[in-house]
C-alpha cells in the first residue's frame, strides 16, 4: 500500500528539504574545487538513495530503479547545463543570440 496523501506528502516534503540542504552544504567549504567534487558525491548518494526507496517502497526491481533514477538525473543535469546562459549574455550553446560582450 502506498499510504495516505498526508503521509506521502510529508515524506516527500521532508525528503525534498533534506535533499536541497545536502546539495548546498558542500559550498560552505571555501575551496570551490573540493566543494564541487563533494557536491557531486552528495548527488550520487542521493540518486542511489532515491533508487533504493523506489525499490523498497514501490516494489520495483532494484536494477530498473537504479537505471531509471540515474538516467533521469543525468538527463536533468544535461538539460540544465545546456540551458545555462553564458557569462557574456549569449544563449545556450548552438543557439544564436546577441553577444553583449562586444558592445
């Protein structure tokens, strides 16, 4: 049984808050390179935890849930990186835009 909406909403809200905080804690480290590497490790651990929770509570196969979560996480990361504007005001790579650096 999946549980009632209040229980599922509470679990989802707490997990979202915790996950958001875990993403930012590494950036309290003054060295950006170390902070980024630690943040990547945190994300990997979170993806594995999500896959295990899906396996445990949603009755899926562990291998399937790991593949789904890792592919979903990788897809999100790829799309986010492609949509990030460049520092000179250009649009995403491969998309024509106005170059504000040449002004």
